[in-house]
């Protein structure tokens, strides 16, 4: 074979390998052991950090901003529409400095503290346990409390459990009743510390495993029957030794979930701006986001060794994009805008979680309001829903639906000779028998034509919604809050179990097939 023919053949095979995007959906689901996409994958996170709580969720009873017991009505309505399944509080790093008893009782008698992690501001504790748990009832979400094991005590955490969960007569339930709440809130999700390897106490994995066992013994209903869902502070991104050590040293009946934190950050010393980013910065952010696939695969494989029946959940209770703060804002408040890049992070990450929902059964985007990859931004009485909000709202059709595994073959998105798969997908079937498929095209320049194979699906028609914009750097501002919004998607054609879809550059599409 001469050289020219060989090169031609190589070129041809390159193009045929890259010629088409295909998504094969297994309509039979995962077979006998059907997997449900837990709604808790769509959880959020509210820390006492910057304007997340004060100004974000809570403005106080005397505010001119319409509120219910101090909680903004616009925020409650938006989060109800989002179908927030759980909300993590009070941190983050803040959690391991928080003493819950300072946040109960008459507000004018509550002691202040300094928020040492986040801007060194004075925290007056006006938003405390009752405020948070009543707010969760208002939103219709399950609370996830993060306990203080860094600077607290076993007794303090055990008292918190008794205060919020005990129905009978006890010192703590008596105190709760004195503070105006008769029935317990019955909080199920409990975090035993946060980032114990860092701001939660700089512990080694071995040391933390022992601390976990001690604290978890008292974060219980004293039967160890698993009524409370206890979550161990987990690994920082690819720290696989952390997961291995916890799984090896903590008895399975004491552990409901192991956490994992992973942020899509370009470089911790040079995070880049949130809106004024270039193509390479976008590419690197997407690389970090897509790394989640490898992380959940490898952490899950370690968990499989010790827990082959997958009883213990992998809980990704902090994830999202992290950039430089907006110019002129307090660096300790982590306030950043939210563009179509963030919509891409949300789309691909949620697809990864859906596809790994046999093990990933809970996750929390960091954070809900005014901090990092927020779904809501507020400025006095104004409120903006970010592109990330819209992606999470479009994807909420997957909550508690049956996972339909997908096989994706994607063209490459290439920048400076580096490549990533352009297309990401996940699919599920809901209780009404509707199939939902979420598709993301991260390519900043090229639309992707995708051919989807849906064997076994009744072809009763397809509808869809799309989130797109003309520039990757576009965002919803207080001046133009509805610039980016979901719209009807018409570019899908269904024919005898085959679907052809054209997904524009940097857009998210969610299809519904009857
Ligand atoms: O989400 C912001 C911070 O990031 C959290 O407080 C901490 O847990 C993590 O390092």
C-alpha cells in the first residue's frame, strides 16, 4: 500500500469514527435490579457565607421585601418550582464553627460570633435552627444538617439530634417546646462534620474514621436501625485513600453515605473571571466538570469492594463552578455571576449523576443563593434566576424516575489540540411512562446532530425544551433577568423508534417522548 493510500484510509477512518453522534437508550432499564434516580441528587446547599442566608434566603420579619417569618417569598416560590428535594445547612466550613444553641430562643438574646471562614463578619445568629427547619417546611424540602465535630462536642451534637427529633419528654424537647415548637421536625439527613481533611479539623483519614464512629454513635435513634441517614465527611476530589480508609474502618451499619467534594475550578491560584472568560478557560472548566465521571467511577469502585450491595450512598454534597469573585465584592463572600458555561457544568454533571445513580444517591450544588454556582441571585428586592436554575428545573423530570442506561458516541470538541466529548446524555422513564432524555452539547462553535436509538419506545410523539443563548458568556442580570430562559425545542424528529436531534452550540435540551 503506498503512502498516499494509507493516509487517505487513515483520514477516512478518522472521519467515520467522528462522523456521527449517537445515543443508544436501553428502554428496558437496568434489568432485574431496576435503578431509580434518587430525587436527592438534585439537592442544594445553604451556608452562612456572604449573602446566601442574610439577604438571600432571609431578610428578617421587619423587611419591606415580602417575606414569611423573615424568609423571602420570591425565593420560596422559585425553590418550590425547582422541586428542591433537600437543603444542606449551616455549612460548609462554617458548620464546624457553629454552635447551634446560640441560634435558638429570643433573637435579641442570641449571642454573636465571628464568621472566621467567610469574611470575618459578625454573625448575629438571627437565623438559627427553627428558622432553617421551618423554612424547609415552607419550601417543601428535606433538611440536611451538618454537625460540628471540628470545634463542637459529642454532647452538643447529640443534644441537637434530640432537640429537633425527639417527640417525648426530655431536656432538649422541653427546650424546643419552650421556644415555640411542639412537634419535632424529624430530620433524617445528618452530616458528621465537613471536609474533615481541611477546614473541618485537618484530620487524617484514620483519625477521622475513629471520630466518625464516636460521633455517629450519638447521632442515632439509639437503635442503629438506619432511621437516621448519617453521612461521613468525604474525599477532596481524587483522594481515593480517604474513601478507602473510611469504608475499611467504619462498620456498614453506622454509615449511610460517604461524601465527595469536587469543584470545577481552573486553578485554585488563578480561577479566572466568572463572565469575561476565554475559550481555553471555558474548555478547562469543562474538563474539570467532566472529571466527575472518573471521580464517581473510582470512588464507587472502592465502595463496591466493601459494600457490594451498594447500601451506602456516594453523596456529592458540594459541586459546581468556582471562579474569582465579582470585582468590588468581598473576596470572602464568594459572589460570582452565572453564565451559559455554568449551564454546561450543571447539564453534564447531572447527566453523570443520573448515569451513576446506582451509587450516587444524593448531591448538593454549591450554593443555592448568591454564592458560587448559585441558582438564585438577589439584590435588595430584586431576584434573578440563573442559567443553572433553569437547567436544574428542566432536569427535575428525572427525579425519582427509573434510569434508562445510555451508550453515547460523541464527536470531539477541540481547543488547542485538546479534546473533550461534545455530547453528554442521560435518560429516565417516569411513573407515567414518559421517557425523558437530557442532552448537552458543550461545543462552543458547532451544533451537533445526534441520532438517538430508542428501541421499545412507543412513538407517541416528542416534545422538548432548550436552554441556549447567543454567547457563552451571557448571563441573567438584575437589569435583564430573563435574557436566558428555557424555550420550546422543535428540532427533534421521531421516526420508528429513531430520533434525530440537532443541538445548537453550548446548549441543553430535555426531550419528552410519549
Ligand atoms: O462552598 C464553599 C466552601 O467550599 C465550603 O464551605 C467548604 O466545605 C468548601 O471548601
